[in-house]
């Protein structure tokens, strides 16, 4: 029975690691989702997910015998995220697709898989807790499972609507508006704040930056996990293992933060050539906003139109070091030219 109780503690620790990982995923999804029914559901579930982690941590702390559940959760994170990837790439296939409508649809599809994973996880924990005579943990697991089941039903309910939007976009009638996403609205808030303060855009931009940090992307985590599991065929640079260091280095600037992190982890796991790892380190950094690397030129231009001079400068600097797309750089020049004097 002692062994079963230890197994219960292990499963609770793993569950908390999953909740913490999915908190970051939900934040990134909200940043890329236009306002409406689905984003409202995501925002509500984000708060539930944070509460799940807190309640699990509290329960772990109530167990006798000490232990360091938080440290254990960190140590188990790679294993847990690897399991999630294997079960449908659930929380890490974010921001993919040919347009905004498809990105949101794919995120919702993958969210169904992650919710199913959690439902199964809490079903196991509840049963195990009852088997070892721990009704408090069983009740907690059952309550969290019910909330995950409710969220899964909500996502499934919105899938037809998201699919219709994707089909309409493919047929030439897009509805996705980057300016109405979580990230886009943060930009607009900064611009309105600048107007209220007589054009003091610097202070407004600083406020936007603080808000944006609450909506982090998952590029680094996604890339590191994918790199730890990837084979050569999974890399963004074709025939990677047969290329020279110079040939690989010449292609790195065009890659997203996800792809850079993936190749970094893959390179360190295999040949670990310092010239490449150092070059990747210089390119890795914070995107101008969550999910930036996966956006098209048109989508970036839409956000820039709602932004300010400070945002345009960050985009220009980041773009120059990475993809260097003429359409984006032209948009940043236009945005800065239209900014109020002294901004």
C-alpha cells in the first residue's frame, strides 16, 4: 500500500506539471484567437487551469513525509511534454496553418486531444486515490475531471463554426482579423493609451510590453521538446546531417524561434558543433508578440496598422535579423512615418 501511495503522489506531481505546461499553451492560444465565444471559453479555462495547478500543489503539500513536489515536477517536465506530443502532439502544435482561421481551428482540434489526455489522467488519479483510501484526493481529481469534460464539450461544440470559417477563408472570404486577437488588442490598448496621454507613445509601449509578457508564446518549450525527440527528417533544414556548418548557418536566419530551438536541441544532442550552437544563440530571442514567427506578411501588417512606432521598431529589428521580408519591413517604415512627431 505504501508503494501505491507513492505512485499516487507521483501521478499528482505529473498532473501539476501538465497543468503548468497547458497554462502557457492557453496563454499563447488566447494571444492568437480573435474575440468571441471560443476565446471567452479559453480565457475561462485558463483561470481554471491555474486553479488546478494551485489545488494540486496544495494537496501535495498536505501529504506527510515531506518530498519536493515542485522540484519533481520540473524534473518530470520533459517526460510529460514528450508523452503529450506522442498522444497527438496535443499542446505543442500551435499556430500552424495557411491562415488565421486554420491556425485557430488546428489549435482547437489539438486542444480536444489535450483535454482528453487530462480527463484520462484524472480518471486514473481518482481511481487510484480511492484504492489507497484517500477520499480527499479522489474528490479533487473528480472535480477537476468534471471541469475538463465541460471544456472538451465546449471545444467540440465550436469546431463546426471554426471549420466553416476556415472553408470560407479558403474560398476567398476570410474573417480572421489579427487586430482582434489577444495580442492585437494589447497593441490597440497601448495606442489608445498613447492618445490619452498626448502622444507619449514610449510609456504606452512599455505598458504594452508588460501586458504582452503575460501572453507568452511557447516557441522555446516547443522547440526544445521537439528537438529532443526529432530525427533529421523533422528539421526545418532539409538533409541537415549531410550539410556543412557554413551551409547550415546560411539557412538559420530564415527560421522561426520554434525551428531554431528544435535545431539547437537536435544539434546539441548529436554533433554539438559550437559554431552552429553559438550562431543559433544569437538568433534566438523574444518575438515581437506571441506567435509572430508563424504569421504571414499580411497578418503582421494588420497588427502593425493597429500598433505604434515602438512596436514597428521592434518588428523591424527582429525581422532584419531573421526572415527579412520586404513586405514587413515596408510596413514598419510606413508605420513609423505616420507616427506622431516626437514618438
